C-alpha cells in the first residue's frame, strides 16, 4: 500500500534512489582523455617543432627554458624521483600532528 503522504506513484523497485552512479561521467571523461591523447599524438611532430622554434628563437628566457625542459623530458625521459627518507635509500618517517595535547601522566 503506498504511503498516504506521497505525492505520486511509488517508483519501480529497480530504480536506484539517491545520486545516480558516476559510471557514465567517468566513461565520458575517459573518452575525452583518450580523444585528447589521440589528438596530441596526431600533432606531436608539429608540437615538437613548435617547442624547438620557441627554444631557439623566443626573446623570453623563461619561455626558452620551459621549452627546452619540455623537450628534454620527452626526449630523455624525466629523472626518477627518489622515494626514500634521506636520499640515500633510508626509511621514510611519517609524523602526524593532530593538535590535541597528550593528557598529563598521573
């Protein structure tokens, strides 16, 4: 029996309540990302030539350095980032500060 205060017919049991699932949005974003990746791959030669032109002919030093850096990163690969505590392969230390003082000892 439907609730007497309901303003309309009850929804079918297979209809989810609350927020709709995010799957369609995630899939759309993946598709957009893939299409952007494909577009970049189609134009990569032109983009590299543009970076080379900026690196050689730009009057702005910051633009030249940025273009050279981008070319090195793509041509040689980015340098590996160390994932250790001291740069020598040591352990990483994690300290959590909660801002809550410790209780006084008796």
